[in-house]
């Protein structure tokens, strides 16, 4: 997956499972989101 972000700056928390993308504390992950990735890259 990381090659899709070549030439960009990944914002925090980087490339993670979408269930971990800025999840609130003590919140269980969504079972449907465990197999998806999330990431935001910025071209500078």
C-alpha cells in the first residue's frame, strides 16, 4: 500500500487500519473496518 503514497508526506497516524484511524479511546474497532486501510498523503 505504501507505494501509492510515494512522493507524499503521510499525515499522522500514517497508513493504518481504518478501524485505528483517529479512533476514540476505549472504543472497540468496527469489524467491517478491520480489513481496510486509511491514510492521507500531502504533496509538498
